[in-house]
C-alpha cells in the first residue's frame, strides 16, 4: 500500500468499524480488483491500477468488489469519451480556478472533509477560460478530492455559495450546455466513487433553481436526498463546524473573500493531497 494513501491513526478505527477494513483485507481486495480489471476488454480497462488509484474505489464502494469494478469501468469509458475534460491543466487555468475551491483546514463535526465552492462565474479571471476549461477544472478537483484518505473513509461535505452573482452571471450560467453539467455530475457520482455525505447550496437565485433540479436528477435517489437548497440560512453551514469562523464571509464565517487559493495547505490531506493542491501542473491520475 502506498504510504501516501495509508490512513492516519485516527481513521484506522473508523475504517474498521464502518468498512470492515484491515490491512490484510484491503490488500486482498486490491489484488482481486486489479486482477479483475486486467481481465477486462481494453476499452474498459484502466491504465493506472496502482494501489493509490484503486483504493478510492474500494473504500468509496464499501468493499463491494463488483461495484468497485463497475466504477473503474465507468472511469475508463469517461476518459475515452471526454478526452478534452481530462487534459492537463495549464498554470494559468490553475491560477484562475484556485479561488473557486477551498478545502477547510478541519473536518466537520462528523469527521468529514469540508469543501467550500463558489460559482466559477464569481471568480475573476475564470469566466474567460470557457466552459470546457471549467469542466476540466471540476474533473481535476474531484479527482484530487477522491484521493484524500479522510474523504474515502468519512465522506465529503460540500457547501456551495452563490452569494453576490449578478443577473448577467445568472444568464451565462443558465445558457451553458447541459452536456457539461452532465459530465461533471457523472464524474463525481459514478467515476471516482466520491462519498458525498452532504451538499448544501446557499443563496441560489430563483432563475437557476431549475438547473439545480436538473443536475440533481442525474444522481441516485440516495444522493439526491443529501442535496438541499438552504436559501440564506447560513446557520446550516455554521452548525456543521466546531469552529465556524473558518468559513468565508459568504457562509457566515470570518475568512476573507474572495476565497484564497490552495495555500496555506489544509491539514489532513496527506502527502499526495499536499502535492496536488500545491502543484500548478497537477493532472488527474486516471
């Protein structure tokens, strides 16, 4: 097992209780999954079958080998169907998108990784990159997120704020091709086994709510129930954190706006996560 993907001491007990994980079982399941992938037809076969790539499928699918295998096949097909979305990020793209994403320095009260998102439109310099670049950014980010050991074991809480976007921004978002939204939702939901525990959307303008319902309709019924519109009720976000002041101001905290980039690096990402969030030329490992 890659040391960068080994669990921190505080997660070992939780992984055993919730996933039935032991070092031996993890090794056996990884080896079995790797052998099953090798037996697939070439167009369904992932190129990267390292422990670091496969462990997210195993934990994300709670050690159900058939579902982990299905996830690997879906990812392989996504890579071949959407090469424009898995291309390498440029330094300028990375610099432009950094303010749109933040992984908070501490987990929520349930031990989950907390992600704060801002609409790309609200981040200066990102709109001009275009829709394809935005999808590539989302694919990169969710790929990185799915590799964080805490996210694999405990899950992810996403807090999405639309505070402050203009009418012009709303029109631009509303006219973006649905194909791009479908690609992002497919990647998050079926390609990288991301364990989405909670998605709370704040200050979503009324004209964009149909887009929210169309996107969440692409999710399973279980995941769809975890996605909620919260209006301006920022206490919903604050209650999730032991120290809510680490939230940005748009979510009721005191962290500055606009969101900063990946520095300072959040705690608990592990060596792999720190490298990914620090590297302007990071590319999704698929």
